């Protein structure tokens, strides 16, 4: 039985297609951690996602396939809080390693990363991302049921803390101590439901606000990680499209301000401090960790990232504005 026949058998068992239906199955590209297909069956279209045990990157990188369950659960929880902020799950077969969700056509739901690539840096939309993220964190903060449901450190650690921060520490012994400290502190902070991969490549710009995808790193942990992870991309995009750097930094400001305005589960200065400390570590990881961004390829650009991150890791900032100001100076704004 080939891969397509396996998919068809699974869809029939799940009742997604009839016994006499043979839909077309189109592989979708863009991710490194899962197989994703678009299924066309008559007038119906839906997407199916299956986690891979080995990620599609240059270095050897394995991750537990149980993250598929975590992602479906994250969509279920957030779907009750913000129904328009996630795709609707139409079949959940995580016990078989996959789930199906509604297909959101790019014409109505463009990818935020694509818009940023094209210079469409809308600070108002960035603020809406920050607001939605803060809403999710606030609604799940301090909840024992969420902590139990998303006790997924065995997934979050290898995919995020090890792959980003610990892997980077091996290439930067001068920053090994602060990077390991970030891992320990982040891993020990458990206070809200974390997405774990809040990146423009995982956010659609829907008609009624952001739609979050790819929550397979979901974990009940430190919400400061989500904020830092997303803000990191606003900094990196300045190297991808330098002509729009000022607009990307405006998105950084808008997203950070909107998010911090929604922090009500702890003092916002405490969360901001943790996020500000994480940010240079994640920044450095995107050139020297296991998952480098594909658009920072020039040696001079990578050196700019290191020139910002290393001093800030050695003398940690307290405020996000400190990181932003240092980066603006580095790139000449």
C-alpha cells in the first residue's frame, strides 16, 4: 500500500470520504516538521496533517510524534476562546497520528510571512496578533486543567529549548551560561498555555483577524516565550527586506504594546523582563541553532545578528525596547 492508498484508507475509516469516492491528494509544502496534504473531494476541500519523527532540516533533529495530539488539543481550546483565530478541526485521529482541518483559501487568508516579504508591514495587524496572543494566555493562566492537559515538556524541550538555545550554546561558549540559564528558567515557568511557534509563517491574515496554525509545540509553560518568539521575526525581517526595516520595527512596537496591555495574570514588567532576556537568545538561534531562517544567508548579516545578540546575552536587558533600540542602531536606523 503506497502513501496515497494509506491516506484514502484512513479517510474512509474516519468517515471523511465515502467508499466509492477517490479524492485527489495534493502535498503542501512549507513546513519542516509534518506531512500536510490538501484533499479535494468533489466540492469539498480539507487539509490533513501528520507529524514526522524526523524534521526536514539539514541537521539530525528528531521530535516526538505525540505533538500531533498537542496541536489538535490547542486548536480545540483556542477554538472555544477565539473561534475565528484557528481553523476548525473536522476529524481528530491523533491516536493514528493525524487530524483534518478546514481549508482556508489563500485569497481570503493570505499568509502573514508572504505579506511581510512583499513589504506589507501593517502595524495594526501586528497589534491584533499581540492582542489575540495575550487573550489566549490570560484565559488559560493559572488553570490546573490546562496544566495537566498540556504537560508536554517532553515535546517542547527537544523542539524548542534544545534545538534553539542549547544547540546555539554549543557554537557560542562565551554565551553558554546565559543560554543554559534561559533554558532552565523557561522550562521551570509554568503559568499559561503556550503555542510555541508564533511565527509569521504560522499566521494567516483572516478577514476577522489573525488565524494561528502549527501549534504542535503547545505546552503549559512561560507565555513570555510566545511573545519573544514572534517579536524575533519582526527583527529578522529587517535583514530580509531592508527597505521596510522601519515598518517592521513599527510592527515590533505595536505587537509588544498590544500584548503587554493584555497581561493581567502577573505584573507585566515581570513578563516583559523574561521576554526581553529570551529575545537575544532566540535571535542568535535563528542563525546558529538547529533551525536557521532561510533568508539570512550572507555572512555579514549573520555577523550583525551575533553583534546584537552576544552582548545582550552577556548583559541581559530588562525591557523589550532595549533590544529594539540596539537592533535599530546595528542596522543604521
